[in-house]
C-alpha cells in the first residue's frame, strides 16, 4: 500500500527488460516494496546507492516504458501519515498527455484516458499519475485534467511532461470495489 506522495526522483541506471536498476538515496532492504512511477516492485538488490527490481513481462506490457528518471515511494508503514490517498501500485492503464498549459504558478495537464477508466474518475476525486497522488480537476469525454502546483512540478517527474508523453494511471481502488458490489456479475 502506498499514498502517492513521492519521496524521491531517481535516475534510471539501467533497464534490460527484466531488471531495473535505479540510483536512490532510499534505505531499502531486499524484499521491500517500492512504487516506481506508480508500479509496485520488490527490491531484489540494494547496495552502493542503487536499488534493483525484477520486472515481469506482465508489468512491461501494462505500463509505460521507464524513462531516464522515475518517481519513487516506499510502502506505507503502520503509523505513518496518509498524505495522499490509498494507492496499490497496480497500474490500470497508460494515458497520454494531451495538453499542458500554465495555470498561475502551476500547470493544468490534460490526459487522454484508456477506454473504461473514466468511469472510475470523478471531479475532485483521486487519481494516481506516474505514482503521484492527484485530484481530478476536470473531466472530459475522453480524458481528465489535473492542476499541478509548483512543488509537484519540481519534486516529481510530472514537471517535465509534454504532449504525447505516456503516463501510468491508477484509479481510486474504492471506485472499483463499489462497481463490483453494484454489478457483481460483471467481470
């Protein structure tokens, strides 16, 4: 379980399709869960300021490619504050940046969303973009917008987003459970 509050932007040292290595200041142990751009991965090596993760083909098929930098968040520990929202680290789909426009000191970013995910989003509800907990500012027929404050732009990889960039999306898990309860025969 995560909160979507990014603790570090890390540089990708290597990714060979099966093993991801990032340069990180995290104190992590083998077996720890870490969200990497919103993807829950397990630490398999940790030494000399580097963390390594084995990435399954299923993960590669369902997420965007790892860039030069990634957002990192360690798993939530009992007693820690929940600053964002409940995030599982299970990417629901890959969105595409449609528009980035200035908004005061921040930016408004529109994302095209895969078919089927919009039903889990509500205006002023939660969404996770590349592991960052955000509030849905606006909904459209094919996507949604978020308003990014200056801190988010500088502390996460979202400050570098450009139209056409791909992002990992995770919708609010509560919406998925409500849908399942209301429509138990739908798989």
